[in-house]
C-alpha cells in the first residue's frame, strides 16, 4: 500500500533515465563559460568587509554554512529514502544538494528585505568551500545511497575529477573576480552591477536555449519530476529558515539563510553531470540531468514567490543573541 501511494504521487521515474537531453559539446562548453562568468560577477561584490562582518558576528554565517552543507544534503538523503525515486533521480537530488548557493540568491535576498550583506558573505564562503565540500558531500551521501541501490553500485564517484571541475568553473573565476575588485575598485564600482546583470541574462539565455532544444522532452516528462523538485526545493527553504530560528537568529538573517539554502547552483550540477570523466554517458543518468535542469528554473520561480510574500510582511525589530 505504501508503494502504491508513492507511485500515485510520484510516477515511475525510471523512464527518465534513458532519455538523452540535447546538449552538444559546444552547448556544454557554453554552459561552463556562463557559470564561470556568473561567478566572476558574484566575486566582484565579495569584499573583505563582508568577511570582517562575519568574523565580528559569526553566528548567522556559521548556521548558514551548516544549513547549506550539512543539513540540506542530510535532509535530501532521507527524503530520497522516503519517496524512493529512481536511482538516477535520487543521485541527481543528492548532487544538487551538494552544490553551493546559486547566483541569484543575492538578488532574491534584496527583494525579500533580507540581510543582503549576509547573503553575499554566505555566497562567497560557500562558493569557496564548494571546492572541497561539493565533492566531499556528493562522495559521502552519493556513496551511501549507492550502497543501498544495486543499480548504482557500478558508479565510481571521482571526487578528484569533481574537485578539478569545480576549481575550473567556480574557483578560478571567483579568485579572478576578487583580485580584480581589489586591484581596480573604482572600475569595479562602475561595472559591478552591469556585469552581474549581464551574467544572469547570459545564463538565462542559455537556459532558454537549452529548454528550446529539449522542449518536447520537458513537456512530455515534466509531470514526472515536478512534484519531486517542488518538495525538495520547498524543504530546502524551510530547513534554511527554521534551523537558524531555533538558535534565536533574527528574521532578516533567517530569510537570507533560507534563500541561500533554497537557491542552489544547479548549473554546476549540470556541468558535473555532463563531464564524461565523472559520469560516463553509458550510465543512462537522464534523471539526474532532468532534476538539475528543472531545479535551475524552478528555484528562481519559487524564490521570487517567496520574496513577494516576505516583502509584504513587516519585520519586527529583534535583538540577536550571541
């Protein structure tokens, strides 16, 4: 009865695994370039003062990192055990949960009347930490799930190759962006917003283009994955909001942590999925790509809806406990 109920809510997802999304090598290179450009733009806004603020008041940032890199992957793992999606969908959910915060989180925080400085700080910290936390989390939780799923036992998760990819796509652009901002502060101040807007538009154009190339597949199969991503993303926002609440963190900081936890860099997830040295194409992991691709669209829609709700709510003055 339990299996029948789950099947009625979550349709058979194994049909996704053999689907090959239409991504040429040129499209994959363009995606990697778009992500790198986005992270360069994000890094322009990361200033030493943000890290100074974190040092002076570390509690919200520490809780934000815990929410992002410990609670979200753990919650995702247990969600996978409960809803029992196909192995490829499950491993895709774990991969997305292992990624750092997404590039639009700072914008969503601003729209939500949240703490933008904390949001930027967390984006910077989790992005730098992703160089080792993304491979580590995915290797741990993905390996733990693989041990429970005979289908995934042949998969060899390569943390070293994943680390190399994360360094190339995130690490180098972030370092270059921060160095540029330190070396040319006047120019940075003039171009920062334009670069960030351009990077978001660049990535949005890529997503629209990729969606267009796979539009028929999305229309045919979106019902299979929609509820899973809705539930997974909703839990991410909830965990990010109520976890710091239990530690008496004030409202605007809880909002920022929620947004940083719920807005994931699923573009990085796609880049890792399409790296043949990490996931060989013959593994038929179309479900992974579907999760990451739809998450990249959905978390923006959900984030904007949440921001619209929070903007209408008055924030009561609240002193944060040490």
